[in-house]
């Protein structure tokens, strides 16, 4: 069985927020909304969050590629919040901009032109993070 | 054949709007946008609206469970407006918060983590309605 | 916190398979394919299966309505295997045919005519189960 | 208000079935499955079928372009049965093969490479119909 | 092989923006976001944009019907930006409002009530363009 | 700009087909169906196929991770043919079974239980390839 362990981040969420206004807005809104979810203390939601966390740990695949896979899934399912989240996580793990772009390209070609509006917004975040 | 009839609401839309700013904003925006749709007077759109209305009437299934099914469908298809609509309708029919949360859990598990950003926003509305 | 517990089934899977050839084919194929999944013994897959199981237990909502919600989600996301599974589960919990049809109607109206081919196949299973 | 009327078909369903084995198999299976749906006599399903029928009548847009729009919708939502249906309907209305291909191209580019397996099967039907 | 050529527009993007505030906001935001994409100069993105452009040229099908097909695809895949884009393009090619409504109806019936919030916003743009 | 080049395969398609009946059936069916597509010689389809091919070349990201990203996209968009294709391609590039499983886990958690029937069929192919 593959061992799972927390990845080592190059940057903290706070450092990302200092670098990018888009990232800060996303992180702040998520934090605020998660407060309601935490207070509700729903058993299944907590278990799902935990499962979700476990999915992206270092394992048979390096964490950085799993975050990029999360980005591909988010982009082809067209969820801006999820795209922002995985771009930020990938950035925090030291992923290069060219690697992020190639992951988004997989989503663009698999998912089609309907992905383009999300790609445009993703590039706005990439531009701030990799400035 | 099952008889269909209008359900009995515990709360009016106006009472919901007084209780929750998120609900008011949703209801007001929808009302304003529906004005254009009403003016256009498109035959098929009107028939679809009518069919849609009939779907959620009391029938073989109690209306409250059909609204919760509408919530599940909306959450796993990831439409914030539709989620808000069915949460409000369920609330108006006297559905308890724990019931709304369990319906959202079905959508979360069937639909995956891509549902989470919508779940967060749904919980913000639940927090206001069930305060 | 809501207590969760196993629902009481009116019929076993074997009784369902005896009643319907479509159900038997579905159950047998799933059993055979699950053998590979079980042998792989993947930690996250097992946790997801467990979470999935917990979602449909008796809780704030009766299990039968949650199975019907699973049916709505499956139909509007258009997965024949999932539709078959939730129709069978609902049947095993004593859901009436008219209730199954109304749940499918919610999925039809929310999900549109693209649901119709799945509705047709669902009705073939309903016809065998409720013969 | 735009008047709606039945379109004039160049070919009957039977003529299509004589030309293409794929078409015959699709039409026969649909006929057989619709028997269950007809027997169930569900009020909302019948209304939805009726609404669906009205959508593709001659109106502000010629019926042939609406069938091709149904093809585009079916292909980007990836439903083989719906794709077959709209290809056959378009063929019956005298649509040229090059027109069908261009409609499928819109779906391919909007919907991405995930459409390709459906495009392959669509081309098998086109090859038989336009042989 | 079908020849492809640029369609002849009745209105420029600027004329559309003068007529509709919604259109202007959409066009301005897209222009601003595309600047990042252009600067990134990603080879595959540029090729995809080029392919996308080619899809809607005059060909076996008149460009106006292909834009309406793009609208149908966008509406049933539920992308507001894409809906706005194809409504504007169709308008620029001289498409009548009744034709746009019928295309949206195809998406509504194929895609279901989940399309309604997008239809409402589409009608707000139609109201401004065809005022 | 990142250079793109063909990846080096560890196994040929023929070797994969010899190892797995599921793979052989998939490859043979695709080859047969592609014949119609090739004969049609549609300009845009050929360009899309070419773009698709370019997406998975060695580049900023190793080809093996891009094939796994294609697998994640295919699984969360729920396309069995695409899942088979990317599992086979990943296998041909020397990807370990545990890596394939982790990629599928990302799709399972992002895409939800609706992915499970596809996961089951994917594991049947994995079992044959990695026997």
C-alpha cells in the first residue's frame, strides 16, 4: 500500500494572498463561507472534506501532479472556485507557470471551447501569481 | 392516476425575503429578469414554465420531498439560482434544516467535490433562513 | 445530531433479481466488476464506498426518500447503472411505482429531453419490478 | 406570434430503416421501449413528449435547422440515442451530409474531445444514410 | 470540400456595445481578460482559438445558423459568457429575435429547467439588443 | 516556449492488445469506426484530431502525467472510451498501476459517486493490463 503524507509547500496561503488580489479575494470568501459549514458540523460533509484532503496528499503520484489533476478536473467541469483553488495549491507546491498552462490545455482540448471563459479567468490569476 | 394539487406553504415568499438578505436578493433579481421573459410571451417558454410548476405539486410524493429532489438535482447540476430556489421552496413548505442538509449530502456524494463551492453558498442561505 | 441507521428492506436483492431480468443482469455485472475493485483494495475507494453507503441510511430523511433523491441525481446526471441501482433500492424499501415515476419526472424536467433515453430504459425496469 | 406547423419529410422512418441497419436498430429499440412508457400513461411525461414535439416544428426557424440544433445539443451533451434521432430526423428533412458534419463540428469544438467517441459513432450512421 | 469564408456582419461589435449595456460589459471584460491570454502566447491555446474561429465561418451551413447552434450548445452547457457571445454574433449577422428565441427553446427543452436562469439572463440581453 | 516532442512508448498498441481482451476490443472498434471518419476527410475534424494529438506530447509536463490528466478528465466527464484510451496510453508510457489508481481517485472525489460505474469498468481493464 502506498503511504500518504502531507506535501511540503513552498508558499503559505498568506504569501499567495499578498501576491495576488484575485487569490486573496478567493481565499477570504472561502474562509468566510466555510465558517457556516463548520458551525453546521454536518457529519457527512466533514467526512467528505476529510476524504477530499486525503486525495491530494503525496502518494504514488507527487502532490504537485495531483493538484494539477484537480485543476484539469475543475476546468473541464467548469468551476471557477475549484480552478482558483487548484492553481493556488499548485503554485504553493512550486509548479511552474508553463506546467499550469499545459494542464489547462488538457482541460481545454478535452472539454472544448466552453472552457475558454474559465481559461481567461484562470490566466488572470496566473498573471498575478507569476508576475 | 395520481391527483395533483397546490401545496400549502407555511411561509410566503415575502416572509422568506424578510428573514434572509440572500433570499431577498435572489427573489428580487428573478422577479426583475422574469419581467423580460413575460413580455416576450414565448409560447414554448410559457408551456415549459407551466410544466415545471406542475412537477412540484402534491402528488404521489409530498411536495416537500419533490422540492428537496429539485434541490438535489440543482446541486448536482451545480446551479446556484436553482439551489436557492429549491431551498427557499423547501423552507416555505416547513422542511427542517437537517432535512435540507441531508438532501444536499446526496448531491455532494453523487456529484463530488465540484459541488462544494455551491454547498458553501447554500449553507450561507440555510444559516440565514434557520437563524 | 441526527442518528443514522440501516433501513429495513422489504425485499432482498435476490428477490429483486428473481422478479426482473434487467435487475438480475445489473446486479450480476456489478458483483463481478466489484470483485476487481475489492481485490485492488484501494484505501480511498474503500472510504468513498463507505461514505456513499452512509449517505443513504435512515436519518433526518427517511431512507426511501434518499434513495429516490439518488434516483433523481442519477437520472439528471444520466447514468443508467446508477438509475438501475436506485430504482432497485427504492423498490426494496417499498416505494410505490407512482412515487418512482414522480421522482423521475423531477429529473426529466430539471434535466430535459436528454434524460428521455434513460427514462425509457428506467421504465423497462419499472415494468418488470411492478408487474 | 410565429405560427408552428409540421415539417414535410422527404423520407419516412421506414425508408430510413431500409437504408441503414444502425437506424433500424435504433428505431426498433426506441419503439419497443416507448411501449412501456405509453402504457404507464404518466401525465407529465406525456406533456413533456408533447412539448418536445412542438419544439422542432417549422416556425421562425426552418425545421431542418432546429433538428440540426437538436443534433448539436445532443452531441455536446453526449447522448448517442439523441444523436441518432436528430441525424435521422435531419436526413428525413433533406439535410445534406456536409450540413450534418458542420453541425457536429460545432458540437465538437464547443464540447471538446470528449465528443469524439460519439462523433465516430455518428459518422458510422452518416456513412450508411448517405451511401 | 466545402469552402469556408468570413461572414458579412450587419453590425460591428462597437455598434452592439452602443445598443446594449450588457453587451458592452461582456465585450469589455472579455477584451481585458484576453489581454492576459494573448501575452501568454500559448501555442495550443492560439491553435484552439483559431480552430474555434474556423468553426463558425460560412460553409455548408450559413454562418447565422452556426452561431445559433453555438448558442444552443452554450445554453444547454450553461455558460453565460458563451451565451452572450453567440447572441451578439447572431445579432451582428442579422438574426431576428424570434429566431434567437427558438434556438434557446431547443436548448431549454433538451437541457431542462436548469437552463432557465440562463434563459432569463439571455432574455435581458435580447431585450436590449432588439429594443 | 516549451518544445513539444513525441513520447517514447514502452509498449506498442499491439502488445497492449495481446495482454488485454478489453483493450483489444476497444482498439479494434476505434480503428473500424475511425475508417469512416478518415474517409469523410472533414477539414475541421482533422484539425481537431491534430490539436488533440499535440496536447499530450512531451512538453513542460512529462507525457505520462498528461495522459493521466486526460484520464482524470475522461473519468470525471464519464466517457468509457476516453477512459480506456488514456489508461492504455498511460500503460504504454510505463505508468504504474498505483499511479493510475490515484489519478482515478482524483476523478472519483471531484466527480462523485456517479463516476463509480466507470471506475468499476476501468478497474477491469487495469486488472488485465497489470496481471
